C-alpha cells in the first residue's frame, strides 16, 4: 500500500494528493528507511539508462570510437534537445558510423520548450535526433558493433545487445533474471520492472562500485558516474532535476517516466528509489528535498537547489499564487 507523499492545496482546500512509495537501502542491500511498499513492482523507465550504458563502457566504447567525454555522457542521458545536445549527438553518430535514420526513435521535437518553440518558429521539421533517448539508442548500436553483431533490430529483446544489458541489470539489482518483468519502453526498447527495493540496490552499487568483484565492471561504473557528474547538463538539460542533482559529486541520479526516480549517495553508501503512484514528475524535486532532509544529508546546497527547482506553489494562468504543494510524509527508519 502506498502512502501520501505530497498534498496539493488550492486556497485552503485539498485538491489533489500524490501517493507513492520510497525505499532506501544500505550497501549490504538492507532496507534502512521506507515508506509505502518497498516491494512494489515498477518499471525503471529511463532510470535504467546508466545501467544500460554499462556493457558498452565495459567494452571500451569511448576508446573504440574516439568519443569525447561529452559524447560519451549522452549514452546515459535523457537530453532535452538543446543545441549543445544536438551538436554532440551529431558527432556521436558520425563517430560510431550511424545516422539518425538508423534510430528506432520516431521523429519528435525537443522536450526543452525554448528549443521546440525556436524550431517551430523557423519551420523546421521534427527529427529522430531530438528524441530524449537518442543517445541511449546510439550507445546500443555502438555496443552491437563492439559485439560484432548486426545493428539492425538492436531493440528486440532477443538481440545480443538487449541480452547483455539484462544481465548487468540483474547483477546490479541483485534480482534474478527470470523474475524480472519485461515491457516495451516509450522509445521502443525493452524496459524492465522489479521491486523498488532492488532498484535502490542497483543505485547503491552505482554509487559504490567497489561493491563489484569484477574490476573491469567497477571501472566502467566509475567512468559512467564521473561523466554524469562532470557533464551533468548532458544528462538532462537546463533547470532539470537530474542535471541539478548531479552537480553534487556525491550523487548519481536518474529519473524515468511515470514518476520513478533513483539516487545513489556515495559517501553515505545508500541507494534510494521512489515511485509516485499517479506517474507525475513535477513533485520530484520537492520529494527528493524532503528525503535528503529526513536522512540528514549534509550538503545543504543540494537540498536548497531542490527546493529552488520544486513546484512549491500552485500558480494560475495570470501567474498568481493560488495554492501550495506540501510535503506530507515521514520516512520510517527500519534500523
């Protein structure tokens, strides 16, 4: 059963509630804090992207294709299609020997509203390159080339690329492959569902790669997380929660569609996974701020950045404050 995370008031009247579950584990996989149902099954969606990038990095994708750090970071990104994203995507595609026509992603406009408006104003068409998952897809095609297999149908569940990704996801989440549920993500590739607790475990292992016995795997994870911190704007974009959190080098974080968000804390050696039951995302920064405060996270600047990004007030079309979003949860400490 989920719990109420945020209450949305219009005036003094409670208009909406956002329910969900939160699970926080330590580096031994033990639940330290929880709320709602830590065993709730949910899809990773784009929160899986750092894990989906692991097999390519373990095989040296950046060295093999002479990728710059910025180009490499896009393999784990949900970019917003800003100009600096598009430029890096174009050179990434050229270096791995693919074109945007090879992408399964359908043509779309950027998620960044300013970038979208500018393109429409200039009467420019939608492009596959603008899709927020295009970097991940180029990474999958690059992995196919490293595996010496066809890049065609790289999105099919039976393709060697997807099989290898599933193996790493199972390893990091400490969850058996035969129990992992598989669906199709918005961009068309396989997407996996498992208990929230095990999503949190995968993120504590991203934050603490020394937990991995395989030294090559440990090095690949370290590289991915360092890239995400070093080039945080590539992961999301301007004023996006992922990019804002990743400014804190103690954090590895990635969100996914339909309200799922995952965080790893390096020094604290904690993994955090949350799911907003109605699939909304606008409450993420407020909820993350609340979580970090309640576990006494020391970097207050990070918490303040979350509050600055959060939708704390309900604003009408005239930009008048007419209500407020209020945190409504207290984490339950397990031990």
